[in-house]
């Protein structure tokens, strides 16, 4: 099983995908990365939601 990228990086990728003022090739690359690691954008968002509280406890 592959290791997932850090939560902060996943959150950044999600932000890039959602911002329309960022060039399409960059958004497409981040979309592909999220799909590679999580299968879909929705799964990546779910991962962030489920782990965000945990990361705040660890900090």
C-alpha cells in the first residue's frame, strides 16, 4: 500500500483544483494527483475532513 501525501499538501491540491484563475494544465495535474492517491476529488475531500481534527491535535 502506498503512503498518502501529507494532509497540508492534499488541502493545497484541493484548493488549486477549485480555483478557476489558476491555469488549466496546473489544475489538471493536481486533479490527476488527487485521483491517483484517492480515486476521486470527493474521496480526497473526505480524507481531509476526517483527518483535519487529528492534525490539529498533533500540532
